């Protein structure tokens, strides 16, 4: 786990955030991430993020479910133990449709949700650094990673000029680790407090 | 905004050529189709084709009313296309009425066996249905249904045109539309069932299915979505309807996709329960289709009405691609035409039905008529409902969520 | 960003709100200690639950014979309750999935509570088939595994087995859908939490969510995918439930219309239950500004619509039973309406067909006490619908010598009451410790549909259409760069 420093800016409105994100990227600052209390439309485009391929994963899981159900039931009823039930054929395709459908949905839903958790690295017991206590309430927070080349004061001023409400420098572990949110972080004491809690 | 629709030459030509083909096919059928099979073919194709196009027009009125009731704005950019389809209800109703009356007056017992005194004398099941299946009630219901649909379509169109002439921001017409929409939806819920029982289900006079009305509705609604897509794309190709963009196309694609699945669900529920119960009186209906002469068309029906739209319209990009949507809409339209074909033909001609020059010709005639009528109706009003309170919502409309 | 919505539409959030106020309004009740009313309600619910547990214990100990079922009426209260509860669940999925696909903005105010209701209702429903097995310790027989007497498998032709798959899939997918939407709000509670235990608990439940751009992008994609899956799923579940009856050759059961008819009825009763719960919840938690009269009216409209579909289905099945000219079909409906259970049919028609017609009046659609009463009336009606279909198709069967009357006994009734206990216990715990309204979804519609923002929209409304179009195009051009 790398320990890194960030210039963190909070914005009050998504309409100020979007242009600021674009400008930060144009300026060549290393944008670490943006934290918002709800999905801001146009943000992923402004940050240059690709579209997610979660749907494709969902389709593949679904197809897997279809195949599992159809092959499984066919093998059971045709090969493993053919049984005459109410005069129905040993391969009663219409009768297989409901379960095939259900398993398609089940595989697709469960598979995609797990993929979603894996891609986002979220799970009970996972802890990540929270840059601003109100980033899940009403503040839009942008974190810029400090590299050896970064002029911290310049970046701070740049953000303030572009609509930031408050800017500060924080030290934190990057990414995620196992931990509890009830435990304090190592750098909590040296990181400054936000004026809005 | 005050865009007027100019009928492109291609529309006019296609319409005229198709109508001519239809008339030729009709005349050729009238004089060329002889013998038992020929006569049955002649009449049953007229019956199911005229009803197919009438049901599509009625579905467009349904869509118009449902969208008005839901206070939707996604369709406003091409609302006039929906209107142009629905105002043709009277024309298709008259055609269907003439065909049905000709069948009754001409004693075409092979279409409606319950009009045949001999069948009534021998078949106790069919004879027991005469309180509902009799010529008098059939005519009365047909007139009420066709008149009701026609009048309400004209009324709603009238309100829509009045709004164009009124001041912007007047909401009276919105509420008026909602009121008449509610009236129509209630009327339609009953009449779609009753009409389908009388006009179509009674062809297989011994057979019955509680799902039948739903089934006819689902098929006609999805055909309508295909037709709207085709019109919207064709008009756009002629350089008009500039407010419509990929966002709106996306919606149409989603509707074709979703309602294909819905139709399949309805189809499956009906077929499956009859298959599972396996009661002769019920399952005989599917016999010519599942095991007999119509097996190919039966399976094709499922493939093109379910598998094709389901697999090909699944992605977002496909729904936003004009070519893909056009092709799928054409396929789906043919598929549901075939579905209507299968509602009538296997009963009338269990072993001899074909899809030949006559079937195609008559259908093209109807298609040509539809193109002509819709173009004419479109050219008679501004291309956008200029004063509609939701027009601006349609302008900023985004098909992706959020 | 251009936020526009026609001023014809009612605001979805009333009052002068900003993002923080929304958070405060919805989250702060969670942070307070539960009130007296809550404890009383919980006590009541748990008592009912315990009575249910006792009833089920009695039934399991002595066997199914303690129920009122007999040789002719082999399915009665138990299955009625099962179908009723599953049906109630459907509204939640309809709101969260189908209304999402149809982009009905008002769903944001009610979806969270409705989804939670779905899960609890399905949990309740699941009890009935399980305990109806009698020897419940053999419940694992329903799973497709080769048993020890040679590889003899479950019967894939049986609708009861499809039920197992359908209901368990439904429960799983509903939980995933509900919880994935809940995560960001739990993160909000976590970030606000002051107490150590709250930080610990909501920290675990929040999965470490931070709301990065990529997280949101994936969450929205997941939401859409789950909505797309849930939409046919919700249709399939009640269709499969209807096939428990419709695949048989029992008159009154074997009808092709059953699948969509059951689905419509399910949504009908489900929305009624959502009304019952939300009218209470909005009052107790002071959320009237988020669950507005507009929301209630919209749901009443859906109740009207689905009620209409159901009414049409009643007419259809009655007509076709006559039309079929099959004496058994006709007999089934004759005994349904004119037999000794005539009163059940009357209740059904009164509650489901006649009384919802009052909703044609806008005044009544927007009247809260009336809506509350109607929501209960509808659910009584829908319970009787299932009772009528199940018991009244069985009690006068093919053989007149086997005709019977059926009355429930206390363990059946107790079991039903117990599921109410389970349902309300779950709902009360949920409403106390989780946000009943999707906060982040409210935030994302606030600027288009919040009352204070809508007032500012008059300027846009006045603007000439051409000018407006140019502005939109300009906006698009900006976004593209």
C-alpha cells in the first residue's frame, strides 16, 4: 500500500465541478479521482473514462445460465433417468423454458453483481480513505495526486480560481485495505480538518 | 418549428406502385383463384390482411392514448406520425367491414363455420355458442367497435390540431386529450377482446383461449412499433423531422425489443398451457402448425419474432443505428404479418395454405395504402405539435437514463 | 447543465431543498433513538410473529391434518397466502425496474421502501410452501440432486419445481437490486455517523463505497442491467405461480390468460400494499415532502389500471367459460358464483372491480385517508381473488359425491398472522435503520423536479421553442468537447 499525498478540493455544485475537471485535465495535473454524492452525468466523459463493459459480462453470465439449465435438464431427463411423466416426451422443451429462463436471470444477476463488486473493489470489511466527510452528502470532491513535479501551491490556487470552496493537502493510503471505519486512520491526526463537517 | 411535411416523391411512387400491385393481385385473385382451395385462399387472405391493418391502426390510437395518460414526452417529436397512422382507422375499418360483410353475405362458411346451418345442425359445441356467434350480434358489435375506434381517433386528432392553432402554453388540450384517452383505453380494453373473439377466434369455432385478445393486441402493437420506426426513419431520410435524433430512435428500438419479448411471453403462455393440458378440444388448434403443413412457418414465426429482435437489438449501439433498426423493423413487421396469417390459414386451409403471389400482392396493396394515407395525413398538419406543453422536453430528451 | 422539465408536471420534492437538506430529512431519523410508537409497533409485530411460530410448530408437530384442508380441497389458505404475498412483492420490482425503464421520475420517492417490501413479502411467501411440506426436514428433496435410490431426479415437468426456481431467483435478484442501490446511502450514514458502533456497522454495510466516478458509472450500469433482468423476471415469477394452477386440467384453473392476469393482479395488490406502508411511513417519519400527493396519485392510477386489467380478465374468464361450451368449465363458474361460497365472489368483485372505480375521481385519488382505506380494501379483494380461484375451483370437482365445504382452522390462520408479524418486524427494522427513500436518487432528480428549482424553470418555459432548441444544441456541443 503506497502512501500518497493529494491536493483535495471540495465544490458545492456539480455545475462548477464539471468545468473544473476538464480544466484540471487540460492543465496536465494528475487527477486521482472525483467523489460525488450522486452520479453526475457527463462526469465520466469529462474525466475521459471509458464506458463500462458490465453489460457484456452480464450477457455472458446469462448465456452460461441458459446453457447450464438446458444442458443440465436435458441430460437428466434424456440420459440419466428418462421418466414418463403424464405422457410428456422425455425431452419436453416447453417445460424446460421456465427454469431455463430463471437460471439465465439468476446467473446473469449474481455474476454481474459480483463482477461489479470486484471491479469497484468493494466488499464488507474493505476500507478506503474518505477525503471529505460530506462527499456522500452535498460536496463534490476532487483529489489530485501530488507527484514530485507538482507545485502544490499553484494547484491549490488553480482549484480555488476554478470554483473550489476549500482546498487542502491530505496524506493517505492509496486504494483499499481490510479495516473498519470505526478505527481511526494513521494519518488522521496530521490531515487538516474541513471547515464543513 | 412550423415545419410542414412535404410528401417525398419516393413515398408517393412506392405507395402508388404497391397499391397497383394490390389491385392487380386482387383482380387476379378474383378471376384466377378457382376451386375450393382458391376461393378459400382468396377470402381468408382478405380477412386477415384487412384485420391486421385495422388492428395496427387501432394500436396506434392505443399508443397515443397510453402515452397521453402516462403524460409521456418521449414520443412528442414524432407524435404526428402516430397521429397520422391512427387517423386512418376509419379507412381500414371500412375496408375490413366490407370484407367481413362480403364473407357473411356471400355465405363463406369456411371462414366463419358458425354461419353454416349444416355445422350448427351437427356440431353441438358450435351450436351452443350461437347466442354470441350469430350474424346479428356480429354485425352490431362490428359496427359499434369500428365506429367507436374511428370516432375517438378523429376526436383526438381534432384536439391535437386545435392545440396547434391555439396559444402556446394553453393546457386545456392536454387535459382534454387525457380525458378522451381514458375513455378510449377503457373502450379498447373491452373491444380488443370482443373483436378478436368475433373476428378471429371464431374462425376456429370449436376452439377457445382466454388469452386471445392479449395475443392479438401484442402482435398488433409490436407491428405498430415497427411501422412507426420505419416511417420515422424514412421521413428522416427525406430530410425532414429534424427534431428526431438518435435518442428518439433508441426509444423506438427499445420498444421493438421489449415488446418482442412481451409478445413471446404471451405466445408462450398460450401455446404452453394448451400444450401442457393437452385437451383435444384445445390442442387441435396447434396441430396443423406444430406437426402439419405449417410447421415451417410456425417455427419461422418464433425465430423472426423473438430470436431476431432479441439477439440483434440487445445492445445499445444497435438500437441507435438507423440501418439496424430499419432491417429489424422490416423483419418484425413481416413476422407479425405471418403471425396473423397463422391465426387464420391453418384453420381454414389445414393442409394447403401457401405464401404466394396472392398473399404477398394483397399485403403490398395494404402497405401501399398505408404509406399513401399516412403521408397524406402528415402533410395536412405541422410536422410537430408546436404548442404541446411537452415539446421542449422532447427536445432535450435523452434516451440514456438520468 | 441544462435542467428542464415541463412545469405541467408536479414537483417530486416539495419545499425549499438543497442536497444537504435532503440528506438531513431522510437520514436524521435513523440517527435518533427509536420512538415510543416504534417500540409499540415492533412489540405488536413480534407478538404476531411469535403466534405464527407457535402455529407453525403445532402444524409441524401434529402434521398437516391440523389444517382445515380435506380430500377435495387439498390446497386452500396456505397457497392462497403464498400467492397473495408473492403478488404483493411484485409492486416493488415494478417500481424499481419497469418504472426505471420507462423513466418515470416519481419512482425515486417510493422505490426504496417498495423494494424492501418486495423482499419481505417474498420471504413471507416462501414460508407457505416450505411449511406445507409437512415433513419440512425433507425440504431439500426439492433441489435437483441425484438421490440415494439411484439417480432419480426432481420432476422438471412440475410447475411446483419451477416455483422453487422462480421464487428463489426472484428473492436473490430483488436483494441484489435493493442492496446495490442502498450501498451509496449507507455510505452517507457511515460518513455522518458519530458513534463508534454506527461507524462500524454502517462501515461494514457500505462495502467501502466512496462514490468515485467509475463506481457511479458501474452502479448505474448494474442498475439498468438488473432492471432489464427484473422486468421479465417479475412477469415470469407470477406467471410460474399461475402455472401451478393453469397447467392442470381443473376447470377454473386451466386458462391461458392466467399468466398475465396473475401478473396484473399481483401489481394491483402490490401497489395497494405500497400505499398502505408509505402513507404510514411518510406520516411517521415526516417525509411528506418526498412522498407527495403526486406520488400517491400516480400509484392510485396504476391501481386503477391494473384493477381494470384484472376486471377485464374476470369478464374474459367468465365469458369464455360459457363460450367454451365445456360443461365442466361452465359448472366451475356456476358454482363459483352461485354456490355456497357466493359471498367470497361478491367480496372479490366489490373490492377489486367496483370500489377501484372511485379512483376515476381526481379528488379521491388525492385523498389520503380514502387511499389508505382503498389500499386495504384492494388487498382484501386480492386475497379473496386467490381464495376464489383456489378453493372455489376445487370444492365442487368432477365428482359430486366428493363435494365439500372448506373452513380454515386456527393453525392456518395463526400462520397467516405470523407472516404479517414477520413482514412488519422486517419493515420496522428496515425503516428505522436504513433510509426508506433513496437519498442519492432524490439528489439526482432534485434540480429537475425539486419545487424550488421548478419555480426557476418558468423562464425556460417562456422561451421560444427555436431559441430553446439552439440552447440545447449549444449545450450538446459544449459537452462534446
